[in-house]
């Protein structure tokens, strides 16, 4: 039996926005976790801000690999939902848990690795930046298996078009994180001041709270009856391998791109602690527009997978193009706000005039490339919805490490163009990536990929 994933009476624009709007609010909440930690830690000093900026990007590089490898389940669940096969959704959930178990084994080496990489990445004149950053990442490495479990629950909801529940869950998690940061960072309610370690533990415990809520949803009586989520399954290797074949390239592709920006930020760190602090603050504002684009991207992924599952790839393509227009337009408008009062935006986090000046230069460039970044983000999601994740991974690998980073290194270390020149290379990279993705999606190979 075939069913249309969303009512035909709703326009494609409305279908995109119906899924994306709650995801925008969810992603804003996700971004708030970093902003909250930065705000609480800012009272410790510039070294702590710089440490959190560098450590946060390095940690997120690995975090996104693990989490997004499971987020790719949305393509499998979306197709099952589009075809009306509810019991298949329960099978996919348990396949996801099998992958969580396998990937969790590799998490054991991360604390050692984080300590080593922070010692290399921190600026030579940074004081306690390396110490703070390594401590923060070691603690947060315990969060990764929890985040993967939560990603399975997220895919279960969003793949079926339910983006409201994850939104409420994430904002509840933010509230828990704020409370725990207030208790643990400066020390309140009799708890000693834990500083950077307190911020890390607050985020880990907030994710643990989210795991409890996710479990209650997955194994609620209704979902157990409708989707058979309550029956444990030992998935065979062929089923697990198919999830890995789609999920790992998706996660590794994001790892490659975020990793390239981690190296990029390390290049900027060589310009000094103040430049690194300015970059961290500017990136917090950039993440606002990124969360919007990511929400539209996931809406595109959901709709593409659902319409393909319903046997309607033509409408899937149209939905992706509508999402593309919305993503580019929305991120472009957000980018305009970065050039209206950049000094005011920077001064929210610091009164250091050198940091503010560097941040203003970064924000002016970020404002320009929002449109191109939006195109790349949305098209990546559309391709993931079609299961075409290996292509996006290879494209990122070639462009990020073969073009972007060499150009950024040249701009900083040979041309002495500072943060402005460095961010111009990022603009060129993201624009090229968007064009390549567009040509790939237009070619339609994603319509032929089988997921089961």
C-alpha cells in the first residue's frame, strides 16, 4: 500500500516550512548550548573563551561524525513512512541501535586524542588555553554514545515528519543545561565552582536528560503498538552494513568539512589569542544562520526520502528546489543583520577593542557568503534524502582538503592577509561546493539509489 507522506492539498513551500520551522527552533536551542557555555565561561577570562572556541570546534568535528552517521537514518525511515510500512520503521530503529553499539567502541580512544590535539592546536602564547580545552573535550567525550542514541530517536520522529517533538525536547534540554551551568560553573547551591569542567559536565548531563525523554518516546505504548519499537532485534550484517554504507559517508562528510574548519580555526589561532577569541564570538553569530539552513536541509532530506518512498521522485525533486530557494533566501536575510551593527554584536561578549575589530571584519565576510552556504547545506540534505551520501563525502574531501585549506594557509602564512583573507578563502570554498552539489542533484542519480 502506498501513501502520500504529507497531504497533497498543502503546497510544497508549506510542507518544507511545516517541517523546517520547528527544526529552526530546535537548532537554535542546539546553538544555545554553545552560547550558554561561552557566556558562563567568559567570566573566567579571555583564555577560557579562546579555549572553549578552539576545543568546541575540535570536539564538534568528531561529535558530528558520530551523531550524523545516525541522523542519516532519516532517509531510511522517511522511505518506510512514505511507503506506509510502519513495522519496517521499528526494524530500522533497532538497526540504528546496532550501529550505535559498534561506533561506541571507538569513543574509548578520544580522551587521549583530544589531549594530544589540543596541545598542538593551541597558540604558543595562550597560557592555559591548551589545559582548559583538553579538559573540556575529555569530559564531553562521554556524551557521544548518548548523542548517538538520541540521534536514532530524532530520526524516528523527523523521518515521519514530526519535527515539533524534537524541538520541545531540545528546549527542555537547554533549560536543564542553563540550570546546571549556573550551579556548576561559578558554584551555586553548595556546589564548588568547577569552571570549564562544570560547563562540560552540564552539557553531558543535559544530554543524558534528553536520552531519558527519547527512551520514553520510542517505547511508549502507542509507538510500540504502531511501529513495533518494543521488540528487540538482532539485525543481520547485511542490514547493518546498508545503514553504515549510507550513514558513515554522511557522518564522515560532515567530519571532513567541520574538520577542515577546525584546522582553519587553528590557522587563525596562530595569529594570536585575541584573533582566536574574535573568531569564536563571530562563529557563535554565524551559527544562528547555519541553524536555519540546517533546518531547511533536514526538511529537504525528509521530503525527498518520503516522496521517493511513495514512488514520486518528480515531486521529491520539486520539494528540494523549493527548500533550496527558502534556504538561500532565509540565510541571506540573516546575513544582512551581521553588517548592521557588528560592533554591538561583538561587544556583547567582550570589551577588548582588538577582539571587536577583528570580529567586525569576520562578520562582514560571513554576511556575504550566507547565500552560498545555504545552497550547499540544503542540497547536501536533499542528496542525503536520496541516499547519495558517498558523493557528498568525496566532494567535501577534495574541495576542503585539496583547495580550501591550502588556500587558507597561503592567505595567512604567505600573503599575511590576516582574518579577512582567511575568510575570503572560506567564501570561495563554500560557493564552489554549492555549485557542484547543484549539478549532482540536477543529474538525478539519487533517484536510482536503493536503501533496503
